[in-house]
C-alpha cells in the first residue's frame, strides 16, 4: 500500500469569486465552471476552489495551505472562522473500496478520483456549516417559545422576526444553491468506477441523511415563525382595535361636551 494522501477541506467564507482566483494561478485549470475551479500542480498535487466558500487541498503542507488562503482573501466574500475536515486516501491491492474512519482505500488513484473525493469532502464540510447555522437558529426559536410558555407573551417584535425569517430563508437558498447530494457530477457519467466511488462516498459521509436533517430543522423553524407571526399580527390587530375604540370615545366625549356647551 502506498503512503496515504491527505485531503483537506476548509470553509473560509460564504462565497469565493472563482473568476478572480483563476487569474492568480499561471496553471490552466482542469475544471473551470461556475461551481468549482480545479488545479493540478507538479508532483500530483491538487487544489479545488468551490464557489460556496470552501477550498480543498491534496499534497500541500500547512504553511502552503495558509499562504494560499491568504492569497485569495481579496476574492473571499464574508470571511468566516475556518471549518475544516481532513481525510486520508490511499491505493490498495484490494479491488473493493474500503471506507474506514478518516481513511479511504481505493484500487485506482488518479486526478479524477481525487476530484470526486474532494467534492464529497467539500459537501460534507458545507453541510457541517449549515447544520451549525440551523442549530443556532433553532436554539433561538426554543428560547422564544420558552418565554411564550412562561410569560404568555411574545417578546419578539415584528422587525426582529422578519430579520430572523430572512436569515432562515437565505440559509435555505444557500443550501438549495450549493448542496448537490441528489445530482451526480458530470465526471461520473461515463466512468463506472467513478460513479461507484461517488455513490459510496455519499454514503460514507451520510450526505443525504444530513441534508434531510438540515431540511427538517429548517421546516421546524419556519413552522414556529409562522405561529409567531400569527401571534404578532393578532397583537397588532388588537392594538389597532383599541386605538380605534379610544378615538371613537374621544369623538363621543367631544360631541357630548359640544352639545352641553
């Protein structure tokens, strides 16, 4: 068995400007589209940049990784604290693919296999980030619901509610735009081995299950917000009714005073 190769996927921002990053490198990319920018360097080393804010490396040391990320900072939109995952991949004499903890063994190891492995690892890191975002939103929702249970009042004004809803919807749009667990990459269509590898990686990283969990959490958040919005609307309606009643009373009092005067 050859020495394992280390794959590293790092989320560094909300988005990457791939067109801007492309001009930084003299090498011609192997893949260049709206989603990914995939480079091969000497000694079979690879970097792939993804539009949804993730960079994957193979064959690069820590100093090189940090230097590369610093270089592309001007093309990083909404920088975020790093969220990282590392996996090893190696070639084995066994014809069957093997998926162990943080280690993948394959009978074929080339640029296309690396690219598929990088894609799935990047999708896994993206789902980790969305899962964290959904958990944070859900904790806020639970806090509001607990206040409602305790005090019987909704301490959540309409403006903050709409901002909260906007964040949830933006996250949903990001997920729909950036997660491809139901779409096979073009690379696997005419390569049976790559297709099998891709399908096994999706199971290994539990991409479909984790995607479903994020979607389910998002539905819970949206359902709760719908209830809160209804309560808020009812509260505003009651306030308007009270204002109208007060105005009518003023009119009545004014009419009575005018009549006696």
